[in-house]
C-alpha cells in the first residue's frame, strides 16, 4: 500500500473537508467543527497536523483545501463509506441510520479486499433476484437476532425464537388457566408453529406443547431471547 | 346375597387422579379389569368410571377421576376431582404422573399435597422416558413427594398390581402425604395469617382453605375474618410482588415441581424430548400439507363410520324384519290384532330405531377413541379452530359437525370431546341443522319429483348449504344470547403422539356405546312406542267402504293392493297422527302444506326417513314398495316445486328426530334443552320456510 495508514480521526477530517469543500461556501473551520461535533480549537489542532503531513492546505480564517495527496485519501475514504453504507442498507437490510453509524466506524479498517468482496456479494444478489428474495426472507425471520431484549406479546414472538415470560396480563379465568399450564413469569417459551389457517399457535413451554389462540397469546408479555436453545 | 359378606369386609375407596394424557385411563383399565362400571357424576355430564373388586380381603372401590391440570375447581371436572378427594370417603389417592412430562404433572402434585390425604404416585410411562434418556431416583422422589413412587406402564399393565399393593399399604398406615410446598416467606406469612382465622378447622384443612382463598377461589363457608384477612394479604402481596397473587402461587407450585423433577431425574444423554412427535407434527401440521392430510383423515373417519357401518346396519334391519315376519307367521290368525301390531310395529320398530344406530355408534366411538388416544384429536382442534371459531364454535366442534352429515345422534354424542359447557351446548344445539343421511332420503324423493335433471344437483347442494348456513347463524346467535360472553379459552395441550393399545381403544369404545344403549336407547324406544300408539289409535272400525270384502273380491292382486293402500290411508287419517296433522293444518297452511304433509311431518318425528313412507300411505300408495315414481307423480299433481322446496327446507330445519332429542337430553342432562331444541328448531323452520314461500310467491315462481 502506498498510503500509510492514517489515524481514523484524520481520515474523518479529510472526508469532512472533502464533502464541505464541494459546497459553495467551502470548508471552513467553524463548519468542520459543527459537522464533526467538536470544538473549533480541536479542529485547528487537527488541521495543523494534517498540514504537517502534507494532506491539507490551511490558512487561518480561510477556506481549508486538500492537497492532491489529501484529496486522494479523502476520496478513497468517502468511496469506502458510500460502498459500506450501500452494502449495509441494500444487502444487509439495515436502516439508513444504523448503516451510516456502522459505515463511519468500519470505513477506516475495511481492507480493499473486504470491500471488493462485499461489493461482489451485493452484485451477486442483485443479479439473482430469487436468492435476494430468499435472503431477505431469512433476514426477516431472523430479525430478532439483532433485537435481543425486545418485549412483545407472545403472539409476536417469531417462530423458533425463545422468549422469557414477563407477565400474564389478562382477566382471571384465562390467567388461571395459563399459569396452571405452566406459563408463569420467568419461564422460557418458544413459538413452535402457527396453524395452517394462521391461528392458533403451538408453543413449547416446560418441555411440552401447548396451543392457544393468538388473541390469548397477546396477553402474555415476553422478552425475546434469541440464540437461546 | 353377598350383602353380609361385603359388610364384613373392610372397604377402601381408591381415587385415581392425574393430568389428561397421563395414561391414567389405561392404568385404570389394567387395575379394574372387567369390573368397571361407567356412569355419570350426578347432575353433570362428566363420565364417572369406577370399579369394585376384592384384593386380599379388602373390597376396593377404584374411581377414575376426570383428568385435570389443577384442582382449582374452574371446570366441572376440576370441581368433581376436588370434591371427591375432599369428601373424606377416599382412603388413598393415586396420582398418575407422566414421567416424560414431570414438571407439569408435579404441579398437580403440589395441589394434591395440600389436600391432606394419603397419596401414592404412579410414575407412568417411565419406559418411554427411558427412551428419551431419562432415569429417575425413585427413592429420592418418594422422599420429596411424601409417598411411595411406583413405576408403571399403562400400555402393558406393568406395575399396576404393585401400585394397588402400595395404595393398600399407605391406606392402612393412614399417613397423609407428608410433602408440603414452601411458598416462600411472604406467601407463607400470608397463609398463616389467613389460616388462623379458620378456627374450627384442623391445621391441614385451614392451610388448604387459606391458600384457596388467597388463590382467589370462592369459599362461601369461610369465616368473614378469613376472607378479610385474605383480601388484605392479597392486596399487600400483589403490591409487593408486582403481579397477581394467583400467579405468584402458581410460580411457587411450579418451583416445587421443577425442583423435584430436577432433583430426581438423571439425564443420561442430551436429547430432544418427543422428537417423534415433533417430526410427526412437522408433517401433520404442515403449513401446506397439514390440511390436505387432515381432509383425507376425516374422509377416512366418515367412511369408517358410515360406509363400514352400513352392512351391519342392514343385517340388523333384515334380522328384525325376519323376526317380525316370523312372529306374524306363528301368530294365530286374527287373534289380538292390537297386541300383534304393538309387538311387530311398535316394539320391534322401536328396538330397530335404537340398535340400527349401534354399528355407526360403535365405529364412531372407535374412531374417536383412536383419534383421542393417539393425540390427533387435539391437532384436529388446532387445525380447525380458526374456521370454527369464526362460526362461534370451537376447533373440537369440527368432528361432531362432520359426523352430523351422516347422522345427528352420534354427532351429539361426539360433543363429549368439548371441554367447556358453552362450546359443547352450542355444538349440540346446532348439530341437527347439518343435513343427515336420513334427510337425504327425503331429498331423494322430492328433488326428482319437482326439479328438472339439470337443476337437481344445485337444489341438493343448496339444501346442504342452507343447513350449514343455519348452523352457523344459530351458533352465532346462541353465542350472542344464551351463551354470551368471552369464549372459553382455547389453551389446550398438544399431547405427544402415542400408539394406543387395542385394549384401551376397545374399552373406550364399548363404554360409550353401552351408555348410549342404556340412556338414549330407552328414551328412543319409549317415544317410538308412543308414536306407534299415535299412529294406531283411535282405531277406525268403520271405513268408507267394506275393504275386507272388496279386497277378497278383487279381480287382480294389483287391485287388492290398491284397495289395501286406500284402507291404510283412511286408517292413518283417522288416527291421532292424522288428526294432529289435520289439527296442524291452519299452522302449516301459510307454508303451503296441507294435512297430508302435516301427518307425514308428525310421523317423521320418529325418524326423518319415515316422512317418505308416510307420504306414500297418505297418498294411498301403500308405503314405498311401489317404487318412488308413482309417489313422485302424485306429488307433482298435488304440489308445486315451491311447495316441494318448502317441504325440504322444513324437514331440514324443523324438529329433529326422536333419537336426536334423546341424545340431546342425554348429553345436556336436561329435558329443558332437549325440548328447547325441539321448539326452537321448529320455530326457525317455520319462519324460514314462510319467508322463502312468500318470497317465491312474490317473485312469481313456484305456485304455478
């Protein structure tokens, strides 16, 4: 590699300067501070360091520019950021916000090979709509994997995911029935299957199988515990 | 004769308690052998199975309590189990525990322990548990549970004798079950505070009643102080625990259950419990294949009951016909004609009405016993609940409705599988709307009589759909009125699949068939004889002409038969049924029916297919022997297609047959419901038929 590794912070500065310098106002210290959520004095110190490394042109009270070398680094970083963000949203199906945050973290470390493989995977899935759809489904069913600790009614617990019963909030007769069948707070429960007509559901609790209507399951609050067998 | 002997022998009442699907009944069968007796608990339609036999020098009365998950008395079954245990008559309670599902089974143990009765535990299906890699420390378990633990095997009877021996030993010792659930500091202090208000009770009973009060059960005999203390403590603990007190109590009981199960179980290998059940469910409850397989199985059940039942039914009818013919042959000519008619038409006809159902009923109960014992019945409910629930019924109502397509009587008996009264009664009351096989004979007569070939299929289809529609509407109506309220919870165990033994299926089948013969059979017989009497009396002695002479002088057999038929028509017209038919004419006139239809309808009360025979008689065609074409021609001459349609609708919706009424009385345990069904259905039939007839007339088609 020609470019020696810069600190993540330095790369962030270069990226921000590149972005701001494309605006009519140009990249000014105050704007950089605002965009990166730091004090202007910190920005000044950082710019000074960048200038010393021959990456940025910097004159006090003027617009900040990038040297050709700095511009190359910044464009590289920015390209990686865009590639990662795209991979996260389009291929992994993350939200914009989550993709943005994660891309900011990973753009500094991802090697060109990782990036190219990611891009390849994305292209592959776009070229095979059937697979992309299957993958999207798999992602949906495993949505919980990224959401441990979600609380919901038992009726919303995805099939195959375990949950811990938090409470049984319902009038007396149904509650008595449920708790005597072993659905008490603290017990592990999992939805084993949904009836072909969409209701009722079969759950596994205390080593046996119990069926109930979704409307009844909705009264059972559970905390999702994905990954627990 | 043996009264004195029996009095000398010590008696011991042994109660068999346990969860549903714990193998309790098959264990009961092994212990009771041929001595068992099936009946109902007084006042409710909960089956009571008991057996009396002598073991050693003790006369044992073994009672199979209804299978329950708890003793909180929320359902009639639970109330019965609780009352029987607490009645004081029981010398010892045997709890059957499913070794493959210890935790939930021992939850019942936690409640039993409070009853203060000597208890023995049958660790059932321990062989199946072993195949799951589970073994048990019996000594430790019996120390923890406070009573001997006997391993048993319900499928081959292993351990049944040792179980009885242990029960007798424990009963002789008189030692109450010594285990006690520790509810934890807070709850225990609350229990103590409430218990001390029960001054007249001993310590065990005071504790039990205190826990029951805290659990939210009503105890009308509890002193006011106890109730106040319970309310106070409950409020305190609910605030403290952040959840209802009954939940806290259940948690403690399950804590005990889990504790005992964990301590006493040795797991030899990591395992998937009930892997076979899981695999079978993956197929039988499959998102796509589950329903086709279900439809196929139900088709099988229906065919088993009706196709396989058809030949024996015909043998029975042929046999009874032969019997009647023989009696007629040996009857001294002309002697006591009334008695002859009573025997041949009344009694033999009535007996036929009872036992001709028997093959169907035996086969139905065979199918149900098999479905229940294998565990598929719960899956039927699971698969069908959504559709049935929309109709105001329960998933388990499906089988009765399906069977209703064949015959309503076994359909009503099949409602036994429904646990909750509201669901069961709704199903019983709407089952007769589903077109049964007997009504098919009416359609088969009337549809070709009035409709062109290309319409016949549609009309038949329409009548069947009308019946199902009526069932759905009435079910919804009932749920909105008489059986109002939140529908019963569907929360239901999906038991593991097990292969039932022929023995248990056979016993199951026979028990229920015997109950049918005893209870419904006697009513059917009595009403059949009554209907015979109504069709016979008052007797006509003077006819419009001298038939006897005319028949004797008839030139050809055809002419004689025609004269005989005319005589029968006059006899029927003169009889009570004929008079009722005529009396009903003003009521039936708006529907377009004359007295002849009225007479046939009254006769059809004995059995729906009698409608056809009665129509034959009133049209002087001498029964149906002549082939239906002449009767159809007569019908076409006298009625319009709209009237024909009205007859079918009325037969479909109106008063069900005697056997159905008897079965309803039997299953609801009340004449009120049975008669209510009779009147309600007839009223609905009248209104619907009236509307259809008026609508048809207004549209200008029909009464041509």
